[in-house]
C-alpha cells in the first residue's frame, strides 16, 4: 500500500436532512481520495462514509481524483470552498513527504489545510527471500556485511516511506544499499520468492500471506510496538535501529473552513472508527483504526515532518514539477 496504491471508490448515501447551514451546499459532502481504486484505502473511505452520513445527516460521496502521485486530488481540496462540502482523505506521508521532495512545493499542509482527524495506521515490514541465511534482523545485517554485492532492496515506489527507510538503514548500518523501485508490493514479493532480490520494504499486510506460507520471512516491523497482526515479529527498534516508520490516513478540510465543521466531521469519523464492526473490517485488511481529533492529527503530522525532513534532505531526492 504505497501512495500509488491508496485508493478511493464512490459511495452515495441517502440525504436524511440538511445540516451545516451556509457551511455546505445542498447537504452534500465530497470526500476526495487522490488515488485509484483497488486496495485498503477504498474500504476505509467506504466504511467511514457509510457510518458518517446518518450521523451528520448528509449525503456523502467518495470521489477519486487521481494523478500526480496524489497532487490532483490534494490541489482540488486546497482550492475548494471552505464550507465543509469538500474533504480530503489521504495518507500522512503524502502530506508531509511531497512538499519535501518537490523542487517547488505545490502546497503547505499546515497553511493550506485544516486538520480533522487521524483515521487509521498501517505498518511496513523488512522482508527477505528464502535464499537468505537469516532468521532475524541482526543475523540479516551480518549476512549483508558478508555479501555486500547482494545488498539490494525493493521498494513499492520512489519517494515513499520504504524508500527513505532504506536510506535510514543504509546510514545506520554503514552498509551501501542499492534501492530498486517497483510498482507496488506484489512484484517485490514475487522477486523475493524467486531469489532475484535480497530484501524488500513493503506494507506488512501485503507481506504476511507469503510470510505465513513460508515463501518469504519478515525479520522486522516498522511500528513503535509489535504489530497486532504479527506480535511474534520484533520491531526495528527492538532490533537496534532507532526508527519508527509506520504510516497513516488522515482527513483534512481546506484552510479557512469553520472550526465547528471540522469538529463535527472529526467526531463523526471517530464514532465510525469506534464501531466494533468497522474496526473488525479494517483490521482484517491491515489497518489499525485510530480516530483522533484535529489536535492529534496536527501533532502526528508535525512529529513525522520533523523526523523525516533531515533523512529526506540527506538523500538529495527531488521530484521535478
């Protein structure tokens, strides 16, 4: 689930009544999701839209506006009316990494958007193929040092958390690593199974089926604590790497939106994510429901920005725009 895999579908729900007065038009709220349909983000958007609509007594439509690695949808909301009729749901890394890697930043998250809620988290995993003689992260580091010519790793896309996690590992381990960009997690896992790649950094949920089938081995996860999906696997921090590299989905309004609209949206999203049936469905696809208030989202964004900026800057990686 790198940023090209985050998706959105369309959900139209009956209009029960109109709320928000002048804050929105005709009782309609559009959730803009800036990626194509196909993976876990679709489920997240559909579930919260379905649950929020009766609470807010509004029609909610989830609309995907793809292109530009998320920029088309982000710009649409940035330039949208600040009346609660348009909401952005996307990944945290999209909102803090894109401004870092663009030669001329297309947006400033803190200035151009109003935070609503941190919705859900997901984790990454360091995965090795069956030909690697390593059972845990420390033994894998020893293997890398013994085989420097094979120190290549796959990432689902350039400019993503897996990309910069690899950069952080390279610096901390003192081992030159060769990054190989792919289009998604599936081809990385296929090449690991086939022995064409030493290791990969992919979404934990994508790697678990092959791990459980013993096609690959997950040697570490990226979260602050052991994953509820694989509690037997140590984290990178437990393995001696000072790194927490999970990702998350957040919800934003255009800057200048009424604070009461943000508050109502955040409360409705939080209530949706607290429902046992919603939590169960999200956990089944590797998403950990959160449902914070606006302050929680702002703090998460600030902390992630501060942590990743020096790592990204040190790589010199840029996207021409």
